């Protein structure tokens, strides 16, 4: 039976496996284990409510899973190809179905029950590993090859160890999934993944076990006992389809029986416990001491959106969203005292509906003594519209605080009464103005005392001044904590009550110090430039090309003898130029526009007193972002007063001279 020490393996037959048949066995085993795990879930749901039904589902699941694992090993034997004829002993082939069903039953029992101690877990790992090893070697001896079978003892021990370790690994994965899902049944993809792990572990144990088997030539007479392996591929398909069909029919029978039993229990439970509460708007659920739902009223069904047969038998934890499940797992556990602080104390909880949405409600749990043992009645009261409004208001307040924290302004409200006391100041005042909201709102005098003495009149602390216009924006300076003054913009709006009387002042302070200082500096620079131009008897001009308008600044009167308005347009300016100089000036302007070159010319102009003056003007173009000319700007000054010539001849009428422009 076992190999001798240092046996010569060179004469042993080399076997090969058909990978297609192996893959077929893995797929079918995965599907049957998937069906068995679903049956196990039904068993878990009714184990406390209908124990006899739970035992029936357990036996059905063990039969389905055992058949799947047996199929995996049986087809694996059919996939083995040896250089000698090989048959099967049918009685041995069916015999190792027994350890497969026993091991599957133990596996389903521990995967659907409560958590186990470490000692019990290792005991279960050992039993499952031993069952898989026995099943594997029983299958090997079902082979009837025209050869002598020898086993390598070291590999047999390794097979047992691998079976124990892999069994522990796969159970740990399953228990972790159950813990993270809160006793919920995993999704179809998740359950198929777990089933694939189970079947892959069984296949791995089979391949390790087959490494311990060696086939040697035999001199004894060989008689075929069964011709089932003459076509292994066809045989594999026949067996696979048969087992899968059997498992599927058994699963459907379990589903129908489960639904019928639960429906009967729901109807009897609701009639017995909740008759008086059917018309109540409160959701009422009864559970056993393990938290398993036994019955519920119509209001609870409508509240959660599940049919009764979906809820009854489930743990009440499944009605909570997965994100908060761990918070209450210690309070609603697998024993009565685990309900802990929830008993006789209303709690606000968030529940999950069938469509995935959530709602908040008040939960109160009370114990109820019955002949069958201790039960609990859970009353669920959806939060009133007021509570929901309060919750929504709190959410809006948080959003408002967030918006105010990133706002460039400080929002405030003041009551229109004596002293204009502050009602609210946004928390960002410390960041933007240097003073905390508490300091500003402490007294109305605090803010008024920060205003610059020169701006007190503009500040207008008396809100009644807004009676006629209700809205205004003013600018004034306030004192910073470091002693300097900064400009702020104060936009305020008076809100009146129903009678039209001012009731509340709402405003916003915005720090505009940099902008205001820049504006003041620009104005000062303008004034300096105009003064300098006046003292130098110079003027500047800005010709807007699109409109033909000319904007003047500086001493225009000294150079043209006319006010700004007389030369506010390009054509008006051209009329002031001496007729002999007009073509040259127009050509210079045109050349500057087309070529983009600077403008620099001397020309004569006619004054209203019938004299001519020689002026010099220089300038250039300004462009927009696209490179198109938009303005031509320049300066204008009289060249030399002495060269401002004689009077225009008396025969020349000044008005006629101007009229010849063109």
C-alpha cells in the first residue's frame, strides 16, 4: 500500500490530467456550492423560529454541497489518464460521497451559526481536513487500473496538513465576509467568489493528494469491473449535468418551502401579536432574544418597503445602514442582554429602506415574556416634520457657516432699537477685520468707537437716517488692532416688519483698503499731472479711434485758445488747423494708424483773436489684446511764443478758414 523507503520511481507510470475536464469539475462544483450557501442562509433565518425547518434546510444544503465536492473529485478521477487500462469500482465511487456530505454538513453548520472560540475553530479545521483527506483517498481506491497503487506516506501527511490549513483559511474568509456584512447574505458576485474559493481549496487538496499516488506495473491478472471510463469526457458531462440539475431542483424546493413556511409564520405572528396595532402609524417589530425578527405590522412593512417574507427571519441589524452597523452591533447582539442601552430608552437611529434610501426614526425596545421565552417589541416612530426641519436647518446653518468662512465680507445684523445692538456677527470677522465676533457684538459703542474721527459723519450710526432709502453703501475707516486705520465698505439694508416699521438692519463689511488707497493715489497722480501740464502750458489728448472723440487734459485754453468742448471731436480739431497744414497732419495721422509709427508734427492753428500759433504735437498708438489700435494719445504745446506769428490777414475770415476743413 505504501512506498518502501528509497523506492525506485523510474518504473512508475506517468499519469496526465485532462485540463478541460478539470475545469468542468471546478465550474460545476462552484455552482453547487453557491446553491448550498444560499440554502444555508435560509437555514440561518429560520433556525430560531422554525428549528425543524432549519434542520431540513441543513440536510438539503449538506447534500447539495457534498454532491458538488464529490463531483469535483469524481470528475478529477475521470480526468486522469494512464498508459494502461483503467476502470472504476462503482461501490467505492459512491462510498466516498458519505464523507463529502458529512464534511459539507459540518461546514454549513459552522458557516451559518454564531462565532466560535479558537479551540472549537481548530477542532473544526481538523475535522474538515480529515474529511477531505479520507474522501480523496477513498476516491483513489475507487480506481481500478491495470497497475499496482502505492502511496507516499510523507505526501499523505502533507495532504492532511494542507487540508486542515486550507479549510481554516477558507472559513476565516467566510467569517470575515459575514462579519463585515452584518449577517447579511453577500451579493451574488460575492457569494460566487466565496464558492469559487471553497471549490478551489478542494481542488488544491485533490492535486496534492494525487502527488502521493504512484502506479507501478503489475503481474497479476486484471479484470475490468466497470466500463464507465471508456469515454471520460462524455462521462464527465453526464455526471456534471446530473448533479447540477439535482442540486438546482433541490434548491428550488427549499426556496418554495421556505417561502411557504415563512408566510404561514408571518400571518400567524402578525395575527397573534399585532392585531391591535395594524391601524397604527407606528412600526412595530417583534424579535427573539437573538435579535431575529419574528413578526411586524403593516406600518413597519410600508416603512421599510420590504415584503414581510423578506424581513421575517432576518436579524434586526439588517435594517440599519451598513455604515453605522458596527456602532450598534455590540448593543444588538446574539443575546438578550446585548440589547443593552436600547431597552426602555428611546433612541434616534437611521434606518435603511429597500430602495437604498435612509430615514431617521425614534426606536424604543421593550421586553415581552412569553411561553416560548423572552421576546422584544420594537416600536419605530418616524421623526416628525419638525425634527426633520430642525435637522435640515442645522445642515443649512453648517453650510452657511462654511460659506461665511470663505466669504470676502463679514455679515452682521443689528436690531433697530435704542443703541442698535448687534444680533449676529459672522465668525470670519477675526480673520478679515482683526476683531472677534464676540468683541464686536458685545456693545454697539465698541464698533462706533473704531470709526475714524473724520468719518463719523459719513458713518451715520443712527439707522433711522435710512428710513427713506432703506439701502445704502458707505465707505469709512476703522481702527485696526495695530493702531492703523483701514478703509471698509459698509453695505446695509433695513428690513421692515409687516407694519412698515424698520425692524432689522442687515449689512456686510468688506475690507477695501488696498483698492481705496490705490484709487486715492490715482486721483493724486491725476491732479499732479494736470497741475504740471498747466504750469508747463502743455495739454494731453486722447483720440478714441472708433468714436472719433478726443479727450483733453491740461492747459488746452493756452494752446488752442478754446475750451475743451470746442475740440471734443477729431473733425472739430482739424478745423482749427491752418488750411495749408491740414493735408500734412491728416497724412501723418493716417500713416501712424496704418504703419503703427509714432506721430510727431508741427502745425499752425487759428485762434479766435485772428492770430496763428505754431504748435508741436507728438504721440503714438495704443492697442487692445488682439493687436488692434484703439487709442492715439499725445501731448500738445506751443513751440515758441515769439514764433506765434502775425495776425491773420484781414481779408481772411476766421470762420471761413475753419469752414474749409476737410
